[in-house]
C-alpha cells in the first residue's frame, strides 16, 4: 500500500512497514488456504501493488499421523512424500520464529533434503546444514543447502521467510543400530570401567567404520544407565546428546547441560572423555534421542622455537603462526615432514612441506556446524557420498601455504603424495 493509504489490517493479515523516499509504505501479508476466504484489510488504499506466491498447503493438524513425536515446536507441517503412507518425511515450520525443520518419521531410511533458494539473503542455515559451492545455475543470487536426517531425527534447517525455493529429496537405507554380540566386542586397550557401566551393558560402536569403533556407548538396561568409553590413546572425545525435556533422565556428574534455542523442548548434554576414560552420561533410558561425536587430537602443539625443521622452515611472510603440529612424517628422513601451522589470534591454518622430494595433497573435512573460509589456493570439493565438503590444497616441496580461516574443533585429514620423478600418487595417512 503506497504512502497515503488509510487502511487497517483485519485478523488474518499481518502488517509491516517500509520507509521510501515518498513516505511510509504498508506491506500486508495474508495466507489463503485451499477453497478458503480470509479477511484482509479495511479502508481505502491510495495506490497498491499485489504480489502472489504459491506453495503446497500444509497438512491440517488433526490429519497429522506420526510414528514418533518430532523434537521441535511447529504450527505448519508439509508432507515431502505425499503418496507414501503418512508422508514419511516432513518439513515442519515454526511461523513465528521463521524456522524450518525436517523430521524423518521412518525407521529404515536416511533421507537427504536439498533446497535451492532464489535469494541467499533471505535465509540463514543452522548447524549441520551443508552449503553447495557456487550459486545455482538458474538463480545467480541464490544458494543451495542440503542436510541428511537419520531415522527418527528432527533437524533444524534454516531461519528466514524465503519467497521462492525448490525442494528435492533422496532416501537411502540407514544402518540399523544394534548392540555388538560378545564375539564382536574388541577393545585395543584396557576396556571400560564395569563399576560405571555395569557388567551387563549393551555395547554400541560410535565410529563403526573406524578401527575397532574407538568410542563406545554402554547401555545397561538393569541399571538404567548410559556410559561412554574412549578406547583411544591420543584422542579426546566429545559426546553431544539431545533429548526431550519430557524424558525422565538425570545427567551424569561430568555432563554439561544447556538449552539449544534452535530446538525448543530439547535439552543438550555434552560429555568430554579423555583417552582411556569411562564416564556416565545418563541415569535413565530415553525413548528417542539424537547423538553426535567429535574427536580431537589430544597431543599438545610443539613450541615454535623448539621445532627443528630439516630444510629451513616456513616462510613467516606467507603465514604467521604461534603453534606447530606435525601432520605427517616420512619413514625415511629424506622424505621429510609436513607441518600444520596455526595462528590462534587470526584463527588460521597453514601448512609447510619440509621435504625436497614430495608433492603433497591435503584434504580436510571439518565438523559441519563450523564456518570455514578457504584461503590462498585452497579449493572446496564435494564429498563423493554427499557427506559434507572437503577443503583441498596441493603443496609442492619446501612451500608454505595458507589453508583456511575460521572456528574449528574437529576435523578429518587425509594426505597423499608423489615424488618429484613419479606420476603415481600414493595414499599416505588419514
């Protein structure tokens, strides 16, 4: 409504204002359900423009049917697979707070939601949401985000009120969690403290694809307790658990409890486990929950002045740093060593290739909820399985490079290399 319009909004409409050179414009929005009639305004507009936007109608609340209860507040629900059972996968919207969630109501499928927005400025992604590099082909100002949602999980996706977007979904089989049988349990070190977890505890691997499992969740039905055991020597593990406030559970003595603003009605519990440690997480057995794990190197950085570089050391003009870590060391001293350089003040990483013969390729995947910016010649590559992105850089012999900038807590690093006179790239370490 142009300046000079004498109008009042009625009960179904929402009013906002915008200052223009001609005066104050009134912007009125209203939603009209299928076959519905709604009250809009009362009065005489001086001049006006009308804009229409269309989307699928939300499901009436009385028609919703969930196998389990989503872990968020919402006032609108949209089926993502309309023709299948109850819908299986849902987009849930908190209209007042302008938050989108995705809820996976299946028991056997890991579902990935991919959404392309016409205007990136209209939305803000939540932690765990992955941004696809580069603008979409048909939206030069747009952005594409995707998120994978495990069975029974609710994930916050974006905050905002986007006008135009495109959704797609992909479902794949999820790994069904089951406790290990006695013959499958193998600890590389002393094993968990039975006094904390109980001798009857069911054992679950937290990293089923890595080594023997590294971190183990121990659930005792008899004691009604959860505990975790860190079976590594050089890694500090951090466990993050979300449970509903309605669950009858008591956190363990070493657990830090917080409220996550993005998940109303949920409590976040965080437990840190040093190497070879068993700690109790909960007393009580939650009916539904969400877990994430972070692994961090327990080694301390080498003092800068004590590091003996073989071939001169990093170029301080290219990368200022106050911490040095050994990222890889060749079996033959002539192969050299790769150093990770950290500037704690600038929150930057760099690398120095202390070798005369090795061309190195470094690939690093950071925790999905961290904001990382590539520096220098660092490039971003999508994970082949759609699980996040890799930051990749090539480092010639005796070269210092800047790598990334940002907040980082955990990461996965892979390294491959070729000798100067070879064209064959060899996997070195992970």
